[in-house]
């Protein structure tokens, strides 16, 4: 009933469970974990998921893509593919993240790892060795992905993972080439097609979970924000009607409600309209006269190649808009790492200021590497904005940490160093491009 790969999973899983339960503290933690996974809300979700799965299986049965021989495969797909992604879907707040973190893994796990490689398994001792290797690489990938300073490790582990995958795929292809007659049957075809069909059919359900969780969380938070119950109900109704399945739009509107302390129906309507306008401008970036400034949607991602990514261009107060990146770590120090931040400031459709800031937390050591990174980032932004190299005067001022100003035909350039009053003599170096707002 079980192939060698599934037996290897069972052996390692059983060993892990025995070792885990050997400690009384771990047993207590396991009991708490089981209780958390089977709380009332989760049980409702499991019941809905199983009901939806039964409907999908019934449809596949009617079109002759499923039969009773695939019960084990269906259970394995639900436990190890669909169920984990249900938990992941509950944390999604944009369609882009849903595609990246749910849809792609759903198809990849269902087809490549669980089933295509399942058509041919290795000897049991090879499978036993592959499980800890896969767990180690997967753990390193997950750990390094969340830490910018470990990007090189993430790239290395990703390369190793892809290499192992290609080798395994080559072995499978060679085996299928020499034994193709063994797989020319209806059962094998269904084993191959069934998980793909289930995965595609399960996508709407997963997005429904993402929507429900996101809206429920937003409604609970916003109920405490609005002082008048009537305005709260109006805001929730308009948000559901206008944003519908747009999780990212809903998130941006919710953030605007808090930052601008919206309390009237008119303010709610204006905020929703503004979010829709900004989203449309992002999808169809407009051309800005160079005498007025730059398109924020064309300049805010200029440092993405360096790993510095900015969020959406948002309304902060009155008519001011900005997009500020998360601090990008340049060193391995987990607490006091040097960081670079990229900021775009301006009006609704026009950016007028670009800031690249370096924070050095220990000025008593050599920080030439961080200053070089700041110089490189400044070069990228300036080159893309003006189409020419960064002036040597500015580049020299950045590397030598000197205050200076300069101008070209469109903007003022400045480099400024601020020394902090702390024991480590930390400081910041900022390169700023401020548009002169010439009008033609």
C-alpha cells in the first residue's frame, strides 16, 4: 500500500515523535499544539475543506479522473499539500502574495514532489537518506529567506535544492524512457492528472480563506476605530462592495483609516476612491514632465536589484505621499547592523524627493564597505533618474563622509552626515535628490 518514499517518511516521523515525546515538557507542548489545531474555528474550517474536497472528488469521479484506487493519494494530498497551505492562506494580504505563497507551492508540491517523483521511488535506504537532507535544505531555505544578510546562503541552498531536483528528475526521466510500457495505463494517468486537477479546483477555496480571514481581522480592528456605529457599518459595507476580492486594496484602505483617523462617511468614500486611483496609477504608470518631478511608480523600485524593496506609494498626511523601504541590513550583526533605507516623497502622482540613507551604528570601526554600498545605490538611482553618471563630487563626498551640495538643471543634490550622541559614535549619511520644480 505504501511505497519506499512514504515508508521513509513514516519511519522518520515516528522517530521524531518518539524523541519529541521523551521529554515531559515536549509532551505538554504537543498537547497544547494539538488543542490549538483543533480549536472550534479550525474545526469549522476543516469541515468546510473536507466538504469542498468531497465535491471536487465527486466531480473528478464523474469525469472519470478519480476512482477508489486513489483514496490514499487523495488523503496524502490533503494532509501534506492542501492543509498546510490553508494555514498559509490565512496570513495572505494581497493577491500577489497569494499567487507566490499559495498557488505556486500548491502546484509544485502536488505535481513535482509528491506525484511525478512518486511514479518512481528509489530503494528504501536511499529514501531514508533523502528525507533528512531535504528537511535540512528546506529549513536553511526558510531561515535564510527571512534574513537579508543571509541572501548568499539562500542562493546557495536554492541552487543545491534545484540541482538535487534536476538529478532526481533526470533519474525519473531515464527510468520512464526505459520502462515506459509499465506506465502506459489508466491508473498511472489518473495518478498524474488527479493532483493537478485537485490543486486547481482548490485554489478558489484557499482564496476564500484568505479573504474571510483578512476581512474578519480588518472588521474587528476597525470597529474600535470608528466612534459612530453607523459610520462603521457604512464603511464595512462600502469596503466589501468596492474592494470585493482585492485584499491589497482593502489593506491599504484600512491603513489609511488609522493613519488619517477617518470618522465620517465622506472621508471613507474619499479614501476608497484614492486607493482605487493609486492602484490604477500603479498598473498604468503615467509619464511625468521632467520639469515637475518623477513618476513615483517608476522610481520607487530602482533599488530592487540590490534587495531594497519599497512598499506602495501611500498618502501619509494631507497632500503628502511617500514610500519608505524597510531598513536593508548590510552586516551580519543581528542587532546593530548597518542599514540602508530608500525613501520616495512627493504628491499623489508626482515624486519630488529621493532619499538614500545609511545608518552606521558603530563609528569606531572601518565602515568603508557600508559607505561603498551607499555610493553604489546612489549611483543606480541617479543614473536611472538623469541618464548620466553620479557626479564625482557627490560620490567622493559619500565615500569620505563629507557634507556637500550640488545642482544640475533639474534638481539639488546633497550629502549630509549626522553624528549621534552615543558611546559607539554612530552616525548617518544621507544622499538626497530634491527636484527644483521647474515649470515649462
